[in-house]
């Protein structure tokens, strides 16, 4: 699978080119301890290589050694302290590349690789240090022009090629995403069940993390959001520090990362296990908007059709609630819903939670959905009187509702990867506040 991706990429890179992909840097957390390492998504995609300091080289023109990995060498002392290393001796077979060398050989070997190349692809703009290194390589081989050699004139952003490839998931990726979605749906159901008035937001976060780690996930796919009451109206509330109150809703936007692939689910439910009439009215509108958005997830439709379908339902709903007044079509054109729905309805999903891939066609129109794309659908309504004190919205004060599913576009429609997480009023009420898990 990885060799196939590399071959497809080298085809796009074309003759007389070289590609280089650097591992993500290790990031300091405090004093002398680091953050948990998360590998570069492109390096994972192209070589399944999660090692810090690794560098992948692709050479479309080479007769042999078209794909080369440079990795950390074996080092007894470092390995005793910091963990095992594969080393170049084992990396070739392990990663299925044509050759592997120790990372300290890269600066020497790169010269011969660059001779005869006209362009270098790398993640230009991602890291100043890497940009500088590639420029130094390019300048370093330039003096060989005096003896008639061709050396590169162009440095290009490799992401122009890989982002487009990553937008279309292959079968191995789909399997990982289905599994991330399954574990995430389970964790959401367990969260609903364990919720009581007085449960702390961080206790729910901890339980979900436990479920993910227990099942082999490295971590969350993104910083978790667990917000009760008015906290749910803050889109990226991540403090997760408050106790949940009887009578409030709680919004949970949490996803697992499995084999480096993200799931991204939001569910909102009553802390008590029963919606109030007011909460249910708003909830049913968001749920209908989600359904309209999911229905629009068809090959041949456009990415923006999903947003427009959701906005139409939300705007009609705001009129029905008495929050907005007037002709629905006009209100949509005027974006009158924006104080209550200020974000877009979804994004691509994959190795990154907000995954790569363009949202527009070359002519500037919204991207046409095609089989293999995975996107989220995540409408919401948020009423926080601190942000907009509108008398008509006061009955809904402190209600924040978002419901989010992950949708794979298929040949004949779509597959909802996260359908297993309860979301109808009946299903949510049947699960919420029902079981003691610990
Ligand atoms: N959790 C991030 C998002 O839903 O986009
Ligand atoms: Mn989300
Ligand atoms: Mn999302």
C-alpha cells in the first residue's frame, strides 16, 4: 500500500525531481521533558514511519534506491535511556523501502542524489529550519554546474501533490477510520451513560481517554471538548474543569486517533437524562440539520451543498423558535443565523482531524464530492446571552448544541462511519444517566 502511494506520487513529481520529507520535531513540554511524539502525517502516509528525526527521500528517475529512509542509528547508551531504535539495518525491510541509512549520512549522500535534478519537492513553509536545510543543499551542489552538471533551480511544496492524494482514502485508510469511529462511538455512549449531576467534565474526558488507550489508540485525535451548560456555547472550550449541573445539557466533541487516523464525533445530551421541552425543541432542529447535511453527502454534489442544506434547516428552525423573523430565504441570504451558527458545517477528515485537500474546484466553485472522500457534518446552535443579548433568544440562554458525524462518500451515496453513537432524542434519553461505569 505504501509502495503504491510512493509510486503514484513519483509519477506526479515527474522526471528530474527529488522529494524529501522530514519527521516532525520533538516538542518540549517542560524543562527537560517532551510532549508525546506525534509523527508527521505525510511521512506516515508515504512510509508508515513514526520515528522522530527520520527523513524520506524519493527519486523518480533512479534505477535503484528510488525510496530511501534515513533513520536514527542504533545507540546502546541512548536506547537504554530513551527507548529502542530500529536502526538503518532493519529499517529497509521493516518499512519496505529500497534503502535505509543512518541519519548522519544524509548531508553527504544528498549531493549525489541532487545531481541531475531540476526541482526539489519538500514541505516548503512548514519549518524554517527544514526550508533552510533544503536551500543549503541546493546552493551546495550549485558549484558543480561549473563542471557541466545539472542541479536544481526550483524548490516546490510537496503538499500540492500529497494533499490531493490524501483527500481520497484507500481501503487500508478506510479500515483505520472505521475503527477510530467505532471506538469513538463507544466512548460517547459510555460517556452518556456515566453522566450524573455533579460529574466533572474532566472525569468524562478521562473515561473516554481510558477507552481509547485501552483499545490501542495513541491519544485523542484533537484536544477534547466537554462542556456543560454555557460552556457548550464556546466552540473550542477545552478547560473541561466544571461540574455538570442538573437541568443543563452537556456537549462532548471528542475523537480517537487510531493508527494515526482521526474520528471526530460530537454529541449533546441532558445531564439529567431527560431533555426539557425547550432543549428538545432546539435539539430536534440541529438533528434535522445534521440529517439534511448527511443526505446531501452524495457523489456529484458539492462540499458547500452540505453546509447550505444544514443552514436552511437551522434558519427555518430559528424562525420556528421565534428567534428570527422574516422570509427564510432572505434570512439565509443575509446570514441572519450567524449569531447562533458561526462555523461551517464540516471539514475533511483523515490523518489530521482537519485534514488536507482543497475545498474548491479549479474554477473556484465548491469541491465536487467523490467516492473516497471523508468529511464531517457538524451543525449546531449556540445561545449565549453574554455574546448577543437578543430578547427573542433569551428563553434558550446557555443552550449550546452541536451534533457531528463522519461521512465517507461512496460510489452510490455515503457511509456514516459514526452512526453507532446514539443521537435521536429517544436513544439519547435511553442511555444518558443510566449506568455506573466505575
Ligand atoms: N473537534 C474539532 C472539530 O470538530 O472540527
Ligand atoms: Mn468535532
Ligand atoms: Mn469536526
